[in-house]
C-alpha cells in the first residue's frame, strides 16, 4: 500500500485527490482518502504532501496511520484464517464501516423491534444462521462481495437455492436502512451478482388425492394431524392463504351459504359460495363441528406434518406443502372451466398471476376438443 496523487482528477482550483494504491496478486485498486493536494506540492519521491499545504503534516499523518492500521487489521484477520483481498483492504479503510460500533447483528436485531411477529420470526431465522456462520462479532466492513459469495456456498450445503437467497434479502435490507439513516456508505451488493429466484416446478393434487386426505379426518390419527389436514383442504377448496389459517373463524366468517374473509397479505375481501361446492362444504362443517382453530402463525409446523405424515397416510408419493393447496385450488378451478378473472378474485391475486398457480391437466385438452368439435 502506498499513497499516490490522482492528478487527472484535479478540481477547478487545481487540487487533486490523495489516494492509496492497494496492489496484490497481479491486481490493483485505489482508495480515495478525500484529502486533496495541489499537483505542484506533491512530493513524488517521498509520496507525501509538501510543506506549503495547510496542515500538511496532519494530512500526511492521517494517510500513514490509515495504511498502518489497515495493514495491522489485515495481518490479524489473516492469522485467523480469513481470506485477504484487495476489496477487503479497501473496505477496512472506509471510516463508515464502524456503523453502530461496526457490529452487524446488534444493528439488524434492533431494526426488528416493532415489526410484526411473522417478520420477526423470518428475520431471526436468517440472523441466527449468520451468527452460527460468523459469530456475533461480525462487522459491516467484513461483509464484502467475497464474503457474500462464501456465505452463499455455505448455505447451499443445507438449503435449496431459493431458501438460501432469503438470507441476502435480510442482509440487503439491513444495509439499505443503515445507508438511508446515513450511518454507512458501504454497500457490497453493488459489486456482487445477486442470486436470482428460480421459479420452482409447482405441483398440485387431484380431487382423488384430496379425497384421500379427507379420509384421514375419519381415521385414528392424532388431533394435530387432522387439524393440518382439514386446513390444507380448506385452502385447496377455497384458496385461503396459509397466513390466514390462524385467523379463520367459522362463527364470524362462515354464513349460511358463503365464506367471507379478508386476506392478510392483500387486504382483499373474498366471498366463496360454499353451498355450491360440496367438497368445501364438508370441510367447513368438519372444522365447525370440531371447533378447530389453527394455532400457528407460520407454515413450518404444517409443512412438517404434511411432509412427514399426511402425504404418506394419503398415499401421495411426492412432497406436498401448504402452497400445494393454493396450486390445487387454482388448477381444479381452471380444469373445471372457471375463468381466470374468477380464479384471480377467489385467490386474491391478479389475473397475470393465475398462470403461476393454475396448471391445466391433460384432460382439459380433450374436453376442449370435444367442445369445439375438433378441427
């Protein structure tokens, strides 16, 4: 590391930025110290500001101290097994890296206060993973593009791609808030290729498979299994989001002929005439007769039960989740001939989103050819 003068970037008064050249491994980068010096008062041989510039000695000392402190920090990190890069050295020189004492996790946890329980739980899951990976002493300045790449590879050992990238939504959010509050200028995401969400191949159940899940309600399974099975079928037959399961109340939402509820996610009022839907009606009656109330506010417990018990009990030879029920609802509606406008209204989504949820069965092609008489 050594001081250099950027003579080509002189301002209108002829003052040039003093930078620090950082080289290694055949590469080079620069850090702008924000200190300025006229080109004719820069000592090229000594690489410092000459006498004649106001506070020249203080400015030279600041540059020398910055290099010395950075080199010392790099040696410490190297001794601890951390990979040393030019990028890391540049980050360490930035005074803004010490936002809130420099610690990432305490600042991130402070942001969670006042958020709803679901958001807190989701963020705490990701923050716990970060703490397990790097410890509670992780600093903002350590979260470089190289660190993000290494953490992504670490997460992939035990998580799918789409699950892994949830961590970076949290990290990016924390950085965005810190920058908005002018607590830091650091932002590693500018130099890191953010992993894109990969649209998974969604599955849906047939009516026969849903009937086999309904049979669980009349067999000798535990109350919790029956609870999850009933609410899964409720979602499969009317599109109710899992985030609304715990709010579902037969007394206040179910009338004589229809279900009326407002979705939590979109605040959209929805009316479902269950009197004309026998499969939905018998599930609603089961929930009413057994006075069922879903106690959890996330889908983790339900997904565990669906994967580990219900899928096997109903002889469904593939993975199912709570979201499978939404796709089942949209797909059955589409295959029965319901319009995309009606499907969108029932699920509380846009018509454009219907194609994501609704999957046409092979039989719909045959039915449509029969309807039009072929061609």
